[in-house]
C-alpha cells in the first residue's frame, strides 16, 4: 500500500494476526496506530515505530479516541477462547462500530466459525445454515457481524473477512498449543484426524486484508478466506510432529462421544470457575471438537473474483516457516524426522 498521512488503526496488534499486519504496514511506510490493553506487551510494536494507544475493546470511548484521525481501521482483536465466560467472549468479540467512528473504511476480521461447522462441501458466504448454536465463540462472532452491519450502515465502507484456520509463525494459541500437545504426547485427534483442517497461512490472510482496504467493490461484502487445501488434521499434525522430531499423534476419539464429553467438561468447568475462580482449561471443548472433527471446506471464489486474491504462500513454504518458529520456542531446536 502507498504511504498515507492518515494512520491505519489496527486493533489486536499485540496478538498474532494484528501484530503481523502492523509490521507489514509499517515496513511498507504506512503510518500505523495500534490499540492495546494496558497489560499487553507492546515492545515489538514500539520497535516498529508504530503509535501505540492503551485502551479496552469493551470501552467505546477508548475505541473512538483510537480511531480519531484514522481513515482506515482493521479490527483484528478478539478473544479466541473455547471456554471463557460468555460475558468475556462477548465483550471482546462483539466489537462496537465505535472502532470505525470517523473512518472511511473498516475491515473486520470474523471467522468461518460463523457457519456453525456443518462439514461437507465447500461453503459460500451465505449464513442461511448458521442459525443454530455451535459454541459461544462462533455465536459472538456472528453477533459482531450483525452489530457492524446495523451500526455502521452506510456511514463507512466496511468489509468482513472470514478466515478459516489461520496458522504460521506467532500462532501461539493454535499452532503453539498443538505443538505443546505433540511434544508431550497427548495431542488428541477426532475421528483419527480425517477432517479437512481449512488451513490459511497468515501472510495470505494479510494479502486479503490489504486488498480489502483498497478495493472499492469490497465495500458492504463478506468474504471467506481459505487456502483451499485438502490437508487433514492427521496430515497437518503429523507434518508438525515430523518437523519437531516427534512421533505423530496416535490418540483419537470418535466425534459423538468426544462432543458429549466436551459439552460436559466445558459446562462443569464454567460452573467451577464462577464459584472458585479456577483458571485451568478443560481437557476438551465443543469448539475444539467441532474444528477438529468437521471438514473445514470454504469457498474463496468471491474473494478471488472481487479482490483478485489468491493464496500466495503454498503449504510447504508455510509449514516450513511455521516449524522454524516452533523450533525456537521453549529452547527446542529439534531436527526434523524423516518419514511419517
């Protein structure tokens, strides 16, 4: 993108996707403003030379203050959790259009979870089949989309992007947790990992964000973003394990009993947490079972036709970049194993 006197506001810039976006914008010479919680580590952002404002997503006033003077906003912030309290999830994910006050253009990151994990053939952008409850994370993302549509109206040009399973260097909450489980020997697959993982390399997502900020025809539209790979969870976890010098995951549960167990665990943990303040996560959750056990096939045809978007980074390159990052964590420097 060309340099502009007006900064681009990035929420969630201390996180995985927002941080990568802020770095990419800054390297391109684009002024960047980031909104971060008071507790967030912003050392890397300050080293990039971006402007950092402290604030809270749940506070419309801090969102409006951060957006002042910004023509463009990219809302990346979210609570990606499969067991946080309903209030916590909604407060973070049902983002007020205050983030776009005075802005000309807003790109809002949603998720393919809004479709409710139906599995099967590639899904387009219709929400017709997504009215049933799946989990509180997907429910809150659906509510966020509706709030944006109703609150923003025609005041700004908004675009909603629905990424699939985003992976890459810095993916602590997804790939990092999977790697920990693989190294510990307790990575659990659902139905032996036969479901398509719906992978999307982070740099490919950033391409879609930047195109959405520039393309006039993207205004008022929602787009799926997925690399379109037929890579299953069994293959992805085995490839990660091989690259980390570990054995591939062997533990597996059938979908139905895994879903029943996850529901019981999640509900009981929520009740215990309310009563005691417990912070330990349950061993299994509904969201995890749905993501790991249902085919994550989503059509990105609309993004290709309207934005001119194509996945620029292929699976092999994305996997190697991810493994290079994983090998630096926790002092690990394992050499890849040969074979499966």
